């Protein structure tokens, strides 16, 4: 969420095929407003995500051997690609730990992790990292936008990365001088530099400092 500016629902809905390690991109399918977009895949999370893909692959093999392995696909895709639901590429990147019965189809599937599980894990990690301020899931996406703006990236690029249909929504975060088009580096990767990131956002969306984010990473 901080490294790519994803909404929590977008993160949970990611399929393995949506992560392109070669181009370092994440493809968001059917985001808010049912819009698709491409955002950043931080270099710093690639090793962890590669291990996650391996774990999902093993889990999927176990599901297939047990007679399961079908993942939910929208009706149009299910009709167009009848065998896709069993393919690894379409499995959720962050699957649930349990298989459950779909109330509509009656088919037993492994859905993605529940949003409450993500919220609980973030809350636990924030506490262990010693961050004594509100840090809900959305705060990471908010920090992504704020820190890119502070680094001088232009508002239009950040709008596209966040998936805002109206640039006025992006402008809510802060106002910076447009410094032109640049190659964008994810703020997650900036954590490895010595640049200081200052807090600029008051209230319940108070930003997480760079040092606190490093401590948060260590907990995860």
C-alpha cells in the first residue's frame, strides 16, 4: 500500500498474473470506479513477493490434489477462459487460509484474505513498531502520495498511480510546484536512502515518518 499506493481492496484482489517482476509494475484490475491502471512495484518488496508466489504455488498444488483449486473469476472471464480458474496465474496473491463455499455458486473455493485480517495484521505490526499514532491501512496509501509530492514528482503522474479520476482529489494531499515528467521511484525504495521525509499532514491522517516505516518493515 505504501510502496505502490494501492487501496486495501486492490491489494487483496491482486492475482499472481497482476505482478510483473520484469517491468516492476503492478496491474490493478477493476479498481475504484471499475477502472484498470498500472502502478509501481518497489524493488525492495520483490524478494518477499517472489517467496509469496512460491508459497501460493505450493498451496494451490495441495488444493488441486484435494479436489479444489478453482478460484473465483468474473462471469465474462470464466466463459472466455473456462480453464483459467485452475491456473496458478489467476490465483490470489494473498489467499485466505481456508477454503469456503461460495454462497452463489455452491462451489468450494479459496478466496483472497479477508479485509479484517489485513486490518488486524497492520494494527498489530504498527503497535510492535512503536508507532504511537493512528495508522490505518489508508494511511500507507496517503503517505505514498504525500511523499511522492514532497519528492517533487508531478501531480498528474501521482494521479495516475493512485487511480484518481479527478485531479482535484489528488490535490487534496498537498500542493507542489510541477517539476515536469521524471522516472518515478517508489517511496518504498526511498526508505533505503538517507533523505529525510518530514511530516506534513495533521490529524488522524498524520503521516508515518521514514524511521517509523523502517521499524514497521522490520516487524513485518
